[in-house]
């Protein structure tokens, strides 16, 4: 097949003068090179496209592909991850991973939690702070966890995200509202184990392919999988596959979330245990990072003794099966 590749390259945005934190969700050159090389080894002709503006220009010029492998995060509001899927849907060009609706909903963590909660899946109680006065109306018990409602790569999550009183919550929400210009999600803190689950497939074919525990050490932020911990993962984080009863329950919950939201082909679902040790949904990434060394999905896949090309082939294969169906 001739496969187009859509992505946002971090180096391009940094060259344009973007702040490194604002560009944190975008992919590095190594990721795009590895993905293109893998698709080529799998026998496909790869056409690099780039971001949504480049895609629009090439679509308007009449270029088409048999399939587009989409990992573009894009920019510009709550619907940014839906930009590339929406363009491809309008031109009836098939693509990997989730559609425009799923990408739009799941970027907004509060909307996702409402959808998941309505499906009867456990998730921590939460409130949304759109203005600083909203903090006064929060009736959730402390400790609480605060983060931007629509960011990835743990942007805005740091050692101060875990809050223990009203004054601290007010200060953290004020800082996040100013820095990220979007609402703040405040949720009841889940004190137990944290895992991330890789899910492959669509609908009834979706399955958990690995449950990876995130253990912090070596001076890591104690609040969880923060932005700083992710950036210094070699020194601060230890990853291991989990296969006990909790891991099995977390895998089942992740697959239920993937199906309930309508995610396709692959996703990564973060799960944390509550005070009783039961798994609870944190968030889902329907466009999981695919860097072969640092991406959580490739990492848990590799810990299971499987090759990167096999993962990329499974994503493409899922898309092909879904499209034929």
C-alpha cells in the first residue's frame, strides 16, 4: 500500500520559536524516522505528509493515499487532535487510529470522564475549574489532584499537582489557568498503584496487550507520572510488566474504556488503584506515542519480548480489517 504519514514534528515548531513546553506533545525526528522505516520494512510505500496544514495543501492539490497513518497532535483548541481525522473523513481517505469524534472528546479529560462514568466504568470523582471562583464550590475531599483539562505528555502536572488544602488548591488552579489558558480538572486523588495499559484492535476485537507498572524512584516527584518524571524517566522511573490480579482487572477496565469511547486500532489507557485497591480510569490516549525507545506503548510491547515492526504491523492490520469490514 501507499501509506501517507501525518505528524507534528517538534523540531519544526521549536525552529518557529515555540516554547519547549508548548511543543512537548509533538513528535521528535527519531519517532517519524522509526515509524517510516518500520512501514517500509513491512512492504509499504511511505509518503511523509506532516501536519494538518501540509495535509490540506496536498489534498487540495489532488494527492491521495491508500491509507494514512495518523499520529498528528495538531494545535489550536480542544478539537486540535480531530483536525487531521476530520480532513481525511471529508475526503473519504481511510486512516489508522481513532476518528475525529473520539480524538476531540478524549483530549478533554472532563468530557472523557463523563462518557466513561456514564458507561458504568470506575473513575475518580471530579470537578472542573473554568474560573478561579469555581474553586470555592468544590466539595470533594482532600487530597485532590489538579491538571490542565486538555493537555498531553503530562504537561502541567508537577510536584504541586497533589494538593492537601483549599489554599494550595487555589494557588495551583490560578497558576494553571494562567499558564495554559484552559480549565483545570480537579479530581479525587487515587492513592494506589499506577499502570498504563496497551490496547490493540477495534470493538469486539480490542484486547489488552500489556499492563505496565510505573514505579517512581531516585528523587522523582511523588505526585505521580509528572512531566518532569517523564522527561527524566531513565533516572526517575522504573517500568515493569504486571501480571497479577490487579493488572488483569486494569486490563479489563482499559478494554472496556477503549470500546465504550469507540477508540480504534490502538490506544494507551492509564489506570490507578483507589484506596480499596480497585482499578479506576485516569485517561486514555487514542494517539499513543510511538517512539520505539520512549513511547509507553512500544515500551510495554518491548517488555513483552515483541518487535517494534510487529506493533506497527498490528496497528495497520487492525485498520485494514476495520476498513474491509
